[in-house]
């Protein structure tokens, strides 16, 4: 039976693509992409010529069932997102669950993900950590921040450049200004930067230097 292959793609440097990931895309009958225009750059770089279909958070409810039927009919399907591993704060969970429920083999390849490099680069304990993804923007945000202030494990949060300063300031309010943190931006890209220090110090850095690029915040746990 054909299977669904989850293929991580580079989060910055296109050389982070693995040999196995390239082969999986070359062998697929169809590639599901979060944004076909973005993915076409990657496919062109590795001389991959396969049909693509859009599969993103706005249409995955409608497309999942038809994709499952195509796999059951014998088509090899590969799923990619704009960057990183599908399903990690990106579309992927719904299709993976549906495939599993239909008895379809799901094969997730190891590869790029912003979470692990940021955690390792942070210098904070990594033997036990919790991944929070993106925090709620409005409803439930204060409750989540309060819960995180009591968390003893290292905490990993994804954030956009438009909210990163606000998030650092709110974490400082709930966790205390001296809590250690590392703010990692543009991982694997040309302007990669990691700012380490206390919440107060790192927040001040981004008051003085306008935040740019996608961020991973790694926060020390409560002592």
C-alpha cells in the first residue's frame, strides 16, 4: 500500500535538506505544500519536478479526505510545510491522524526543526523541557503565562517579530525579570542571532534593536 511521508524542509539554509528528504520528494506522486510558490524554490534547487497541491491550515479540513482516498488508491504522497517539520506549529496533524485511522503507513523523516537548535544553543538545561509552540494571542493568554511561571522544566516558545517584545515583557511580569532566557532568531539563516541573559536584559535588547525574523524563546524553568 502507498504511504504518507512527512518531509521536513530547511528552516533557513537550503543546504539543510537531507539526501533522504530529496529522494522522498523525487519518488512521490504528489507533494502537498503549505505554499506552492514558496516550495517551488526548494524543489527547483534540488531539481524535483512533481505536481504540487496546496495543503494549509485554511483548507486542510476540506482536502484531507480526498488526499486519503488518493493514497488508498495507490498514490505516494509527501507532505511539506514552508519550513521545518510539518505538524510542529504547521499543518500536518489532521492529515497524519486521518491516515493513521485509515490504516495508512505514515513515515516522518528526521530533519530540520527550529525547536532543537534553539534549545541546544540556549545554554539552558535541556534534559527536561516543554514545548509550548505559539502562545494564545488573546483568549487564555494570561492563564497560560501564569501556568508557565510555575513550570520547572525549560520552556520553548515560538513567536513572531511583532509580538516577541510583548511576550518577553509579559514573561518578565509573571516569572520575574531575572529569569534566564535566550531569544533565538532567524535560525540557520544568514542573520542568525541568539541573545542570552535575563528576561529584563533580553527585553531591553529588543527595545533598542527592532526585532526581525521568526523567534524561538527558550526560558529557564522555575527554580
